[in-house]
C-alpha cells in the first residue's frame, strides 16, 4: 500500500486546566489570551512534551484553554514564524522537526557565539560569580555520581554555561544563544549518564572554571569551543541514527 505521511502524525493531548494552574501558568500573567497560549505551547514544544510531528488541533486547544479559536490560530501562526510548527493546508499545525543538518547548523552558530560569550564574560566576573559557577559544576558532578536522570543533568549543564554567559554584558548575544539552545532541547542532550562522554564534559567544565579563576579569557574561550564541538558530534550522531531508523521504518511501511 502507499505510505500516508499523515498516518504517522500524533495528536496533541492538552493537559487539563488543573495542570497549568498547578504550574503557576495562569492567563493573568500575560497581556492577552494569545500570549498565554503562545508561551504555554512554546514551552511544551521546547521541553519535548509535544515532540516532532504532533498535530496541534485548533478546536481541541481552544476548548482546553477555555477560549475561542481566534487566539489559538494567532498563537499557532506565531509559532510557525518561529519555526516550531508547520502549517499544512487541509491538515493544520504540525510541530516541526530538526534534521541532523539543521542541528549541525545550529551548533556551528552556537559554538562560535558561546565561546565569544565566555571571552566577553571573563573580565566582568567577580570572585563570587566564579564561586557560583563552580558550585553549579559541583552540583552537576554530584548528580552524575548519584545517577540522576539525563533531563536533570542537561538542565544543570545548561545552567552552568548560562551562568557564565549572563556576565558577557551583551543581552542580544545572550538572547540569541538562549533561543538557539531552546531549539536544540527538543532532542536528546549531550549528557546521558555516568559514562566516558559525560565524564569528559565534567572535566571540560573544571577546565573552564580553572581558566575563569585565572582570568584567562583565551583559554576559557578555547576550552568552551572544544567542549561544544564534542557535544555537537555526539548529538548529531544520535540524530543521524534516529533518522536512519525512521527511514528504514518508512520504507518498510511503503512496501507493505
């Protein structure tokens, strides 16, 4: 039989209102219903709650949020402009996916911008700032040793790096890095448990902290660049393996 691409689409299951109320995500925090729905859906896409290929049905979303379909359509349109969903004629909004090539492009930009942010941050750091950064690195090491879930490890990893970047005195740069990182979080992070790759990342963090303590901007920048390139290789490899698996499944479906 012919393979139907729409047959593989998932339908989003929107959590009940009690979910967003318990998570302090109430409409009154936003100026309009559209803004609230936009941020709520964006958070779920970036967190992976809505994975690639999920069909976000306008009517269902409107019912769950207790609103008309108009602000939902506006929110979905804005998500499309961000590249987080695709609007397919006669189908609707589908959460977008990133190919291994897309991720490679993102990481090529990230490794350059993040190493730059570190270099700019070094002259601005106080001893207290460096202590806070080192504390996060130690918390991550403890989490790895205790066998914490990858989600927590990657959360702490991001916190470690962003704690440095926030001192670069360039808000536009921080915003761009944060936005690019958000897109990449929809896919498995670089830290997956207590393994050689994770331990290498922890050592990189210690090398970065050591360079910060010495106020050695050049070394901190170089270590960060190398660290990011290692992470890129691991994530791209995982993504390519997943693409191969999906392609094999798809070809099998076509032949059925």
